[in-house]
C-alpha cells in the first residue's frame, strides 16, 4: 500500500471514529466526547500469509493425526492438548474465595508455559530488528563464482537482522556501538549467511580474543553498568592496551557509530572470502552492502535523546518504512583480489580483519540488489529465533584462513545450542532451508520431523541406498583445494613478511580514516573521544588512550586532551597515508524515501496549503506527520478533514528529518494563559490571546524548531512561517531554511535540502 493511500485510510478512519463518538446534540465546531485513539499511519496490517516453503517438513503426529501444523487454530480456547476449556480466567478453587486446588491442570499448564517463555538472549547482538525481502543478482559475479543465486536474474528470498552489539535485548537502539547486518539467503542450493557489520574492520585479529573484547565492552561485572555503551573504564582499558583495536575504535567514535537508520548503513562481510568459479578458479573478495539511501547518522545529542524518548527508534524506523511502502534497498558489491599465495593486495594483508582495502584501490563492483519488503509476523518466532552462522556456505563461496573467521565458524553453531535449546534449530521455521534437506541427522531436543525409513546412515541397502551423494551433474559443495603451506604448530602473530600494512601495523589505516573525513566529521570524532574518555574514572586509562590518539593525528590528540584537561603526549612526525574519499559519508544528494516530515499546523486555521503539502510529502515517498497543538481531527469545513498524528506534547525533534511550518500559527492557549497569568491578567474569555503576548510561540513549538535547527535539519514553510521562525529565535533566511509560496512548493524546495541529509554549513566549521 502506498504511503498516500495508507494516510488517506487512516484519516478517513479517524474522522469516522470521531463522528461516531459525537453525540447528535454536540454543537458544530465544539469538541465532542474524547475520540478513541488514532491509528499511526503505519499501523501493522494483518499478518502476511505463511510462505509455503516454510511449512514444517513433516508435521503429522506420530500416530498419523492431521498434518495441519498451524500454530493457533480453531475458534475456541483450548489447552495445549486441544481440549476446549470452559474458563481461562479463574483457577479451580474450593469455593470462590477458597484455596486454589493442585488438581487444576489448566492453571498448571498455562503458567508452566509462561514461566518458560524466555530463552537466553544472544551473548552479543542481543538487541535487534529484522525484515524479510528478496535479493536479485545481476550476474556480474558469475565470472568468479558458481554460486547459483548470484547468476543473472536469480531472485532469492532473504531475512536480514540488524543489531547493536553490546546492549541487552531491551536496551536502546541509538547507543554508540557497532551494528550487526546479518543476511540469510534461502538459496535453491541451501542457505548462505552473510553475517556482517556496519563497520568494515574488527577489534581483534584472532577469535581467541573475542571473550576479552566483549568482556571489556559489556557493563562492569560488579554493578552491571553502563548498559549498551563503550563509555567506561573497562572498554578503554582494553582498547588502549590492545592497539590492534584502534582502527575499529575510531570507526565507532565516528558518525558510523550512531546511524540515522538501519536503512542508511553500509554493511561489510569484514573478512576476505574466497569465491570459486565453475572451472575451479578462485578469487579473493570482500563483500559490501551499499544502501541506496546513502550512509547517514544521527547527531550525538539526538542519539542520546532518542535513547530516552524513543528507545525503539531504529526498530520503529525500519518497520514503519517497510510498512508504508518505502522498501529499503542495498546493492551487494564485491572487491576482488587475485588469489595469490601471499593473500595480500597492494601491500595490505587480506587475512587481517583489522584492515580495509580502500575502494579507490579496488572498486566495489555491484553483483545484485537486496530489497526489504515485509516485516516479521512474530518477533520471537523470526527475529529472536533466527540462527546465523558464518559456516552456512553454498557452492561457489568458501572461506579463507583469516584467524577471526576460523573462530567464528566454530562459535555460531555452538552458541545456538544453548540459545535455542538443542541441535534441531535448523527446523525452526525461520531457519528452514528452502532447499530439500536430507541430512541423516536424527532425534535430539525439539525434533519436529517424523522421519521415515530405517537407515539414517550411509552406505545402506535398507533404504534403497538413499540418500545419494551428489555427483558432478548437480550443484554440490566442494571445498576449494587450497594448498596449506608446511609449517610448525605455533601460537604466534601472523604478520605477513610481504605486506606493508600487515597484522602489526595498528595506526596507518586509523590515520587514513581520520584524514579522509570532512571537517565536521573530524569534529564529531574528537567530540566522541572526549565524551567517552570523559566518562572514564581512571586517569591512567585516559592518558594511555591519548597516547593511541597521538599515533593517529596530532590535532585530534590535542583537541581531546584539551577537552579532558590533560597534557597531550608528545609525538614525532606521522606518516601521512593517502586519504580514501569513499570513507567520508558527507556530501552528495540522496533519495528521501521514508523520511519523516513534520507539518506544524494551526488547529484553528485553513488546511488548504496543509493538504497540498501533506500530499506532496507522501507523493515523494516520505512520511508526513501532522503536528498540532491538540490531538483529534482538524476540520476547516473546506475539504477532507485531517487527523492529527502528533501534538506538541508527543512530538520531539528526533523523530523528524525535516519540519514544515504551516502558518498562521497562534500561540498555544496554555502559553498565552501562562503569560497572562504572569502579567496578572484574567484569562481571555475565548481562550485565544489578543495582546502582544499573542505573538509569542507555544514554547514547545519553539523548543522543537530550536532542536531541528541545532541538529542541522531541513526547515521549511510558507505563509507566516518566516514570522514563526523569527519568533522561535531562528534566522528565516539562514542555511537550510527554505520558505515557499505555498504548501506543495515548500515541499519541493525542502526535498532539495533534505537530500543532503544535514545542513552542516549552518554552523561554521570549528577549528580543531
Ligand atoms: Fe559475531 N557472534 N562473533 N561477529 N556476530 C554472534 O552468534 C563471534 C564477529 C555478528 O543477528 C553470536 O547467534 C565470535 C565479527 C553479527 O543473530 C556469537 C567472533 C562480525 C551477529 C558470535 C565474532 C560479527 C553476531 C552471538 C570473533 C562482523 C548477530 C549470537 C571470532 C563480521 C547475528 C549468535 C544475529 C553474533 C561470535 C566476531 C557479526 C556468539 C567468536 C567480526 C551480525 O556466536
């Protein structure tokens, strides 16, 4: 359903509900009884039909009962055994006020199930949101891989889960952290998982250190604070001692650590993978997801506000956008490198997951497009129970000897055993392959299949020799025959003798990252380090962290040291690597699909321009939110009435990407009365101010506009918008403020500003 249609339906429903609620003798123009709550424009619709290929492999009961495996069926409440009950509200008691009886099997079963509804949350990436979609390959990868789903035009269903890393399941979305970007491709040749992040490098080079970095980042073990953030001593203790974490840490301290939306993040496979072509030739690759909407971030103040005002900010944003028809898209791309024995490229060690290969050296070549098209029907069944694994590979895609990847290939299966309660989690609907499964695995906790046959072993004659080993005539997984060099068993650094940027180089690429940033991005990085280190208590940790910064950039170190009130360490001259412009996210013009535009509307004024503006916003694929001084429905008697979606009490700037001021806007009655009361005047009879105070804005509107301005967002309007902005203390002709002739035209000019995401030129670049 289009945004526009959805809005029209919502408005029509809201108007109907108010009309129903009005008593016949309510005089026109006067508020009637309080209407029922209004629907959000993106109210989830009925559950989608189940996918045929997600039906249980064999759900008939062992005694040959009905094979219908639908989770909830029939019109009547039953016990878990399908027995209809006469009451589910009262437990069985000896007398209505007497003791509860142990023989109440319905009570016992109902509470038993409830008691066990929770499963352990993920040890990392516990907080997440997911969506279904499709991936369509463009065929460009066919020359380097035999993977069937990467052949031209092949469409593959996918399930994508985005996540934060450190926080618990109920933590806020907008904390400063790395984001997970995990994709399950249900290919015809079995399931392929690309379990990536929104940052292309990792904190550690060897998986054996994963428990260390996570223990350091998680809350302190004594008080279990702080939740979902790295601004504390243990994190900075670890990363300042363990300098290979420097590269990932500076990405975290950049705007990448606080994305505007899951829809506006890049994704990276991080490790180098090996693609295998039909003729057996191999190519090393790095995977990249490029969002069609561009890479955009929150400001740090917004991120902090959202953590309180709307902790579900990213989850809501994703679901709302998909629901309203603004389906997010990413292009999947690969950087390709020759599979040489050294496994290096342009002096960069490809087995080191703390290094990137700049796109200027190896361009990202698009190989297909991902579109997220619908939201999960049930959070627990799908988003919580989905089980990703780096070892879920399909023919044509193989791994390399990256020591971090090796540990991951062990870890993911292992963690699911505890989290999902046994080895049969591949039978959970969301995890079921869309390819036939005949794995000869049997039994175990939560076995759902009723396997036929008597010979789950090979070779056999009793089941006619089934299942058979795939021959060359069909797609089958064959490990690339990589030569493993003869070597002694050691526990040692894997530094490459042939790469200049190898495992032991911890600073060249962090420095390159910093030098590739625009001034405003550098400022944000300096502010983030100052904030995070400012939250540490241990002086020695701050000083050690400054020594790391001194190895990245002298000015950065100086700025942070000043902010902390510490002496900056002295440094020698630093080598200046070539910047990689592709690393900066500032600049360019981007689609505005799914962006939220608040339209500030006077509840007593004409709606003519507002209707046009609202339609123009929706037609541009954005989501208009009508904001007014009171809730309900606005009706100027001159056209279709309009539902109010936010009031000045329920809106905050963080949920809007842009704002349009639809004048005229008289002050809110509360504000006028407060001002009048201050002046000792009696309250005005008609509730509207008439004196000079009437020119004063509702302070909540002034706050909203001030925040929009401070967060470098697009501001527009028409009519008396100029006067309103001036009353809010803003410059109506300032950068990123566009005043149009009417509602529709204001939207046009606003889109021009919004396409750049932020109006950084509103603030002069601060000197670092
Ligand atoms: Fe993970 N990681 N990881 N990780 N990871 C998990 O698996 C692990 C790493 C990533 O939405 C766990 O099912 C080890 C890098 C994502 O369900 C666990 C190491 C990258 C998700 C695990 C790493 C990731 C996880 C926890 C170092 C980016 C969420 C729950 C060797 C390329 C997937 C689970 C989802 C989840 C282990 C490092 C991405 C414990 C041992 C590097 C996106 O198995």
